[in-house]
C-alpha cells in the first residue's frame, strides 16, 4: 500500500508540471496565439487482479482424551500386634510405719503465784496543834430584855470605858506530820515447778503388709482390619478445543501499472522569425519553449 501511494504521488506531480508550462511563457518577446504539441508521458493507473491467499480460522473441535480420577477402595489386611493386660498380683511388702508411744516425762515449768505481803509506807496528815487562851473582848451593846420584860442596860454610865469580858479562845496551829502505815499488797511471783507429763513419741517400726498390684503381661494377637486405599482409575472424556485451520480464499487486489499515453499540451510561440523562423534560438536545456523529449537547439523544430 505504501508503494501504491508513492506511485500516485509521482503521477500527480508529473501532471501538474506539464500543466504549468504554458503559464511561464513570458520569456518571449510578445504573446502569440497558443499552440499545442503532442507529447508522450507515463501514467500510473490502478489495476485490479484476483489473488489466492491462505488464512487461518479458529474452529471448535471435539476431541477425546483419557482422564484419571482417584477412588477409595476398601482393602482387608491382617496384622500381628502386641497388647498388654493388667493382671492383679498379691505380694508381701515390708513398710516402715510410725507409731505413737506414750512416755511419762518430768518437765519444769515457770508458774506464777499471787501472794499478799505487808508493806510499810509513810502517810501524811494535817494535825491542829493549837491551844486555848483567854482574851478580853468588848461586851455587846445590844439591849436584852429580861425575863419579865424589863430592860437591862449593860453599862449604866455612858461616859465610862466600854465594858469588856474575858472569853476563852482556841488558837489553831496546823502542822503536817508523817506517820508509818502498814498495808497488804498483792505480789506476783514466778517460781519453777516440776510436773510429770505424758507425751507421745513417734517410733518407727517395720510392718509386713499384703498389697495387691497390677502387673503388665504382654500378649500377641492377630487382628483383621480394613483400610481405604486410593487408586487412580482412567476414563474417557470428550472436550472442545480451539484449532487453527488453514483456508484458501480468492480476493481482488489493486496494483498501480505504468502506461504510456499521448497528450496534447499547449506550448509558447517565439517573438520574431529570422532565417530559421525565430530569434530566440537557445539550447533546449535552457529554453522553456522546447518540448519535454526534444533534442533540437531551436524552438522552430
């Protein structure tokens, strides 16, 4: 497809180049009537042709295959095993036991006794060691009535000194003195006392004891047992698989073919005509009025 695109581009370029030649004829002296010329050119033309090709298609196909599955099958087996049985057995064993035996012992203990003892202590007391003395005291001025209602004055003459009388008066004298006092006090005393007590002591001795113990006795025996054995069993299955199958098909292809065609193209005329009929005779490679495939050196050919 890339090559076809290139060929199409070349063909279009050639046609544009040929069509642009009349437009650049301003090199001559004066414009003349347009004239045409027959030229041969190559064109690329698309051409279709049939073609056979091989294509691959995916098709589903059924096929048979062998699969395997695991099955558990019971199987009988025999084995010899050893078992142990407990058999009771009586025997005599010597054991050490502790026995409590009473024993009388003398023990000294401290015992508390309470006794009353006389105790002499000093006590204090207040003692009045006063004395009696006679004193002169004034007589009372209060009037006393007699038994029969007559008034009796203590003093007859008011101008005389006041009357006095002698009275006996106790004069105190407090003194503290100490004196011994004997009293009984309770006193606690601790004295050792010997007692006979009965205690129990642990005495070890050997004693024969009948004991029953279990004895393991091995025994052989045959056992039948069934086990499940896994086995692989083949079986046939069918599955669908995708397969690529080649197919021949005819298609129409397009290709670009080069063909030579004849075309009439316009050309430019020269200004004046000398002996050869034109004055602008130039080499064909520099003159634009010459044809595409002309080898002459003058445009009058």
